[in-house]
């Protein structure tokens, strides 16, 4: 019976990915960001549920690092399948003025993403675990790092 219900709702969930069909799931991540050995202050970090297909990635939480470079993000999302948490970091470490160098009129930052372990996903809206990414040195070039311009 449960299988029949799932099969009946699957086309609806695919056709309308923003409908709250599925299971409430949550995730939390923390870490420290440094630039050339000093705390990277006010660096933008975002926690997403990475989606494929017609559904855009779901923003679960966003914040900036504190005066010591620390951050903590926590959020939840309703999905039919297990969420795919990822951390996006937006920074300007070692870039005097990215906007002028890249000839953009808007703020441009370096961006990279880290896919987070799915085994720490909690069912429910309050995470039971916090994944610690550790200390990340932003002077290093991260795989897939690119420029992202805010519009």
C-alpha cells in the first residue's frame, strides 16, 4: 500500500517540485575560515540542499563569519528523497578588488562548494548532529572555485 502511494505521488512531486511533499529533513554545519592565517571576517556562507533537474537548489540557511572566522549554519527542507547538503563559500581572499579587476560593476566574489556527508541528515526540523568542516584556508584554490557576481 505504501509503495502504491509513493508511485501515485511521484509524478506530482516531479511536476511540482516546490510542493511540500516528502519528509522534513535538517542539517547543520560549522567551521572556521582563514585568509593568509588570519580570520576571514564577514565572509558569506550558505547551506543548500543540492537539487538536480527542474528544481533549483534550496537555500536552507545563510550567514557571515564572525570576528574569529567562525560560522554555524542550520536549516531544514522537505524532500521526497534524502537531501543533498552542500556548503557554498563566497570570499575575496587575496583579491584587492575583484570587481574592478574583473571589470564588473557589481560585487564579485570567489565561490566554491563543498558537498557534505549525507549520513548526518536528520529527519525532522532540528538537526541532531553538526558536521564540522574544520578550518579552511581561503588562500588555497578550491576545486571548482569560480567567480560569482551578485546582481
